């Protein structure tokens, strides 16, 4: 298991974050770190992503920080510049994968069927995101894939407190991703106490 996978499997869940205002990044990171979830996948769905990552990294150098929704090489450049530990993409884009490999940046691309798993394996990848997990057949589909392929998966998309432990019970699952742990409105409205309670609850659900 790679060091990255080992760190993620200790955490068990990776909060997927869409932050609109980078000024809120350090407080958000503080809430995550102080409540048992010192990690974040900050998605490039917002323009604030790269600045938010850089601010989190400077404030909490030990935090595990990834870039999510990475769709293009420019996103990879911005993510590396901001000092991420890993990159995640929703789909399997060989151009993005190749670019990350050239730059020595771990990438976890999304797949949801056998053909995509094989294409990813062909490029030397052993760690994939199963996305969108629930609409793609959920635990049943993932069990069918893991029965065949020697690949580690991070299910994301429709994962919730109700099903997270069903996914984590699959040997090949090293962690689950999701937005439910860090709802955008709680960040936007700076409802830090509620967010802290939610993060604590997530940690206890997967403990
Ligand atoms: C992602 O960006 O990985 C997904 O949108 C997360 O899916 P969720 O919102 O269902 O957790």
C-alpha cells in the first residue's frame, strides 16, 4: 500500500469540499483538524480552490490535502503549485492521468465500469475512485469489480452516513469520499460549531 493510501485508510473518509471564498479556508481547515478529520479534497469546481489549498497548507502543513474535480492539465499545475498531496478527477481522462504521472503527482481518477478499470490499470494505476458510486450500482457493483481487479477504490457520489460502513467493509476500499461531511452552506454561512459537530459525528460513525 502506498503511503498516501495508508494515510487515507487511517482517515477512512475524505471530505469533498467546494469552497467559494478562500478567506474561509483556514477556519475550515481548523474545524477539520481539531475534530478528527485532518484532510480535505478541495474541488476545482470553484475559482477559490487553489488559493484555499495554499492557505490550508500553510496553516496546517501536516494536513492531507488533495485537489478534486481536476479536469485539465492547468488544474494539475495549479494544484501542484498550491502543494497538494494528491489529485482526484471525476472521470478517467488519459491526458490528465499521463500529465500527473509525468509530474510525479498521485492521481485517483474516477471509473464506474470494468472497461474503465482496465484502461486505468493499463496506465499503471492501482488506486481509483468509484464514481458516482450509488447511481453506478453501489456496493453490489463495487463488489463485482473488486472480485475481478486488484485495485483499491475510493467510492464517492451518494456515499452517506447510512451506507459508508457498507463500503468501508469491502477489503479493497481504503476510504470513502463525500460532500455530506462538509456542506457548502455551513461554510458559506460560517456555521463553524455545526460543522465541528458534523465532523465529529462522521469520525464516530466510521470509528
Ligand atoms: C465528488 O465531487 O466527488 C462528488 O460530487 C461527491 O459526491 P457527493 O456529493 O454525493 O458526496
